[in-house]
C-alpha cells in the first residue's frame, strides 16, 4: 500500500519516535539521528530521547518537496525481518 507521506504523518497522534520515522520515511535510524542533531529535521528531546512532532515533520516535508511529496516506502519492521532471517537460516 502506498500512502502520501503527509497523509501518513497527519494520521498519527502524539509524538513520533526514531523507529516511527525510520518506517515512515524509509531511511536508516542513524541518518535520522544525524539530521535531527544538525537541525535539518525538526525534533525535540524528552530526557535523552529524540522525539518528533508529526505536524512539524509535515511542514518540513512541504518546505523540502513542495506539493510533490513522495509516497511512503514501507520497510519491514526490524523484528519481523530478523524473525524471517532466523527462519530462513533454520
């Protein structure tokens, strides 16, 4: 299923974690951490954790891509991928 990134983010309630953005944006968690640390991606800290406001991420995407926001590229969840790899190795 392919959704517009904005639709995916606007459907979210509450803050996003790194793992959420990894799945939604289809990019590595280390890349998200680096972008947030450099101020390229809007984020805030809750204690030692990095969090993201979905509406701020939508604003960032619109500023970056304009009206042509790319579709969501679904990545397998890390534990599901690991489970498949374990089953395949058995």
